[in-house]
């Protein structure tokens, strides 16, 4: 019992550390974006000033970024829990009993792959778009289908952005993690990810686009 409790405690600390580092890295990338790309001058030059009063623009931007940090941290946690719950259910239905904490570890570790395109976007944006606009920023995503189809309606930006090399790599990394903890073959783990996670991702993309069209019909 002591060993089991110790293992659970170790797993909890490991997962807590994974989430903390992931959230901290996400917030760091957001800070770098605000510091070097999406500045007050960037919005003003693009004809979309942060505030009508130039003297208040910096304060407004700081307030907005605080909320962005908060919602980004919540989004990371909710996403990790949702995907963990989905994969845990899929494993259970496939007669594989794996602790929720172990699945969470795999999901949290796999999520780090998405830090790569975010960092590349910050590093490459100014080189690709020396005088880029906010629309250029939204439409720029490294190694995505969106980068091959520039002139698409606004409601297609997110779906085409989601179809990228790093997303596919995420599937394989998830499958490898499940293979290590569930005692399944890698092929079976990959099939589980494809049949459980990918349909959920498609539903999420459709729901996100539908919601954006309802809230902002002018983007359609």
C-alpha cells in the first residue's frame, strides 16, 4: 500500500510539473509575441489601434494580455483533461485498464510538440512578412495546409491551420505513449488514437467554426 501511494504521489508530482512547464512555456511564447510582434505600434500601423487614446493603448494592451495568460492556462488544462478522458474511455472500451494519471502523463508530454510551430511562427513571421498585417499573422502557420492556400475565406483559416505536420506528429507521439503504458502493439495504439482522438478533433473544429460564424457572421 505504501508503494502504491508513493507511486501515485510521484505520478501526481510528475504531471503537475509537466503542466506547469507547458503552461509557463505557453505564456512565455505569448509574451514574446506581444513583445516583438503584436505590439501597440503593430495594431496602430495596421489600422486597428488598441485604443482610441494613444496614451492609454499600452495600459489596455497590458490588461488584455493578463486575460490572455489566464485563458491560455485554463485552455491548456481543460484540453489535457478532455483528451485524457477521451483516450482513457477508448482504452477502457478496448479492455485496457490504464490509470488516468498515466494517460494524462502521455497526453501532457505529447502536447509539447505544439510549442515548436508556435516558436517557429514568432521567429519566422518578420522574415516572411516584413510589413505584415494582423491578417497575415492569423493566416501564417508553419507547415500547415493554410500556408499552401493563402486566399481562403476567414472561416476556413482555423480548419486549414489545424491540418498541419505537427498535428499528425502529435497523433504518432500519442500512439507511442499509449503503446508504452497500455501493453498494446504500436499499430493498435495508433488505430486507437485515429479512431478516438481524430473524430473528436474534427467535431471540435466544426463546432469552433460554426460558433465563430454565429458570433461573427461577417467573417463567413
